[in-house]
């Protein structure tokens, strides 16, 4: 299964079709 990604910029989450079970969290400092 592919891992879908959520991107966090500061305190705002940019959700890119996040999966409830397979989700990678990327924290981007702003």
C-alpha cells in the first residue's frame, strides 16, 4: 500500500488525501 502524506506547516495541516491507517507526517518549519 502506498503511504499518503500529511504536511504540517507551522500549526496548519496541509492534508493531501491522508489515509487513516497509512499516514506519514512531515513537519516543515515555517
